[in-house]
């Protein structure tokens, strides 16, 4: 889990002191902009060269960038409908996981007794790969949508719960003393002290949870959806329509990136006080 | 019922270490007591006991005759490390104290009152700022404003100026005396410090703790008139004599401890 957190937390460091490691010319804004897109340009060129010059047949598994772009353009209405369909699974599942994960995580994290009761269970149930619940959830719940929401919820819940517990745990002694001196009630303590203090941890959990949500969403859609992003890719793969399939993959990547960016923006705004 | 803070044979142990042993001190209401001692002499522990953050292991600890069993708004605390909530603006940090002290007052009035306290400590221009945006001295002013806003008759201060530079330190010492001297009735203050000059300049009385285990090794009146004038005090004979006496007591305690070890 910690590796995964590290992976999700991995961000392009804004102004790395790399400039100081390479004495002499520090790149200007144009140079930096070029550096940040160089991998894209190389990959795009390699893709283009490979699709033009390799003998891949009439319906290549690697359609050229131009053909893919056309497929993407043509599929946009369908992809947009798929996005909306996916979001009706993702948003309820992730929102519920966030709400319950925070409330239960902070409640458990501030009570030694609740920790003794729940943490042994969480230790076993948390690491179970949520994908294994998918067939069962589909069999047990009345609609596909409900089972997919449930699976997204399970996947996002544990990282948020565990990080909320860790955040409540990490609360400094001085804040606890302060809350006691001010005579805060248990609820005020949770809302005005523990919750904000645990927010950095909670956002880490939410980032992991959101990444899990997308994985589970697309996997669940492979099983039984009639719309959605994962479904789109699977559908055109079944018909060997590789341009549309690749377009679907790129589009899904973009949507995931946007969602993570929005979450990161919320995190920055909420943690402005953090020094 | 005896007014003020009374410690009768108070002891406290942490695991197997006796931190405080047989402390007997009576602090009348309105007195400013400086609590001195080397690090490890249990000054902070004593303050935590008086605040009700930790329970005494032996003896009796009472405030105005009633045993201290937990934290109460009667006893405000200012910690060394500021301990403002960094996610609340300065004015909200004070407002949260007023909300507990005066739950019936409306929010707008509480904010106005918080702004008044902050203004009184020279933070009028910084009320909307967050603790992370302030200097150490400003944060400590805000922490004092919050403790005052609780309206507690007893104020427990744990090396509140310990992390400040000398100029800010002197400024805040004067500010604290000013605030304390104008109030009626005066608050009872226990001010923990390991700076002998600070202890003398501020206090009516010095209580000196020796270490291992913490116990009272000196209890002295400070024979200086108020209001005190920093500049003229520098040449005062009684200040020098007192400083010598306290320093000698502390050195002797350290030597004894080294010999025992």
C-alpha cells in the first residue's frame, strides 16, 4: 500500500533544485515547457514512425496517430455519453467512501477501544483486492449500476479509512491539550481539531482511493455494463476496431488525469495553512 | 475554603521516575509567581498538574478550595510552542475560546471581542492572518490573547517567551506586565521559565525547583516596586543580590545532582 501511495503522491516537483545541480545555464520558461513535453513528443514520433513504416497489416493493432485522432473525434459523442454513465457510478461510490471513510476513520482513530475492536478486522479486510468482489456484487445486487457503485465504494473506502485513522493518530499532543483546556466537546474536537489536523493524511487516502475507483470502475464495466469508458474500450476491442479502442484508452487516461488534477486542486486550496 | 492555588505534599511519578516530590506551595489570588528550575526539574509537569491535564499521584492540589480533577476554564494555559490551531485564522483561534467561555454571546460579538483582545496585544492588523504567516512573537501574542479571552482567573504559562529573540522577549514581558497590572482583580499567574532575570523582572515571588526529584529548594519574595522600570532595575542592588542568590541555589542543586550520579 505504501508503495502505491508513493506512486500516487509522485508529482512533478514544480521548481526542483535541479538547476543548482547543473551549474551554468538554468533553463528559462520556454526551456522548462519543452522539458515537460519532451516525453510526449518522443512517444508520438515513435508511434507515428512505427505505424507508417512497420508492416502491421490492413487493420493494425497500432493504428497511426492520424487515424486514431479521427476515430477519437468521431467517437466523442459516444465517449461523452460513456463518461456520464461512468460518472454516475464513480461519483456516488467515491463520495460515499470519502464520507464514511473520514467519519469512521476519525472516530476509530481517536478512540483506543474502537481501535482494539476494528483495526484487527481492517487489517484483514483492507488489503483484499476489491476486484475479487465484482462477480459476487453483480450476482447479489439487483442492478449492475448498484454493484459497480458498491465495488468502487469498497475500493476507495479502505485507503481513506486507513489514512484518516493515521491522521487522527498523528495529532500532536499540544493540539489535544489545547482542546482539553478550551473544554471542547467530543464533536467540536472532532470537527474543529481532529478533522483539519488529519486533512493532509485524508487527502493522501483520497488520491489513492480515486485512483482505485477508476481501476475498479473500468474493470467492473468490462463485466456487465452497457455504457461507460471501460465498456467502450472492451466493445471496440471485441470488434477489432483498434483505432476506436486506442482512442478510448487515451480518452480514459485524460479523464483520470483531469479527476486527479481536480482533487489535487481541492487539496491545495484546503491545506493552504500547511507550512 | 482558602483562596488561590494550594499544593499540599503533591507528588507525581512518570513510570518509575519520581518527577515531583512533596511539593508544598500556597499561591494567593492575584500573585505573579515565577517558577524557576533547571530542565528536568518538573516545572512543566507542575504546570500540567495545576492545569488538570494530568492527575496528581499523591498529595492534594486545590484551586479556591476545590480539588483539581481536570481542565477547566478557570485555568488558562499558554504553552511554549504557541499551540494555536494553524488551520484557523488568528481571530478564529481566539473566538473559539470566547465561544466556550461565553456560549450565549452571538458569533458576531464574539468575533468583535476576539478582535479587541488581539488589538490590545498589538495584533489588530493581523487578525485575519493564519498562524503560519506570523512571526514567533506574533504567534505568542495571539496565544496570550486566547488565554486572556478565556477569562480564567488563573493563568499558567509554560516558558511562553522561550523561543523568542531577546528584543521580542523583552517587549512581550512588558506587554504581559502591562496587561496584568491594569486588570482588576489581577489574575493569578504561574510563569515557568529557566531565565533568572525574566523570573525576577516579572514575578512577585520566585519558587525554585531542584531536580531529581523535583522539589522546592527556594521560595523568595521579589522586593521590587511595581510598575517596574527595566532600565533602572539594571542597576538595582536588590535585583543583583536576588539573582546571585537564585543562581547559587541552582548551581548548588546541579552540583549535588552530579555528585549523586
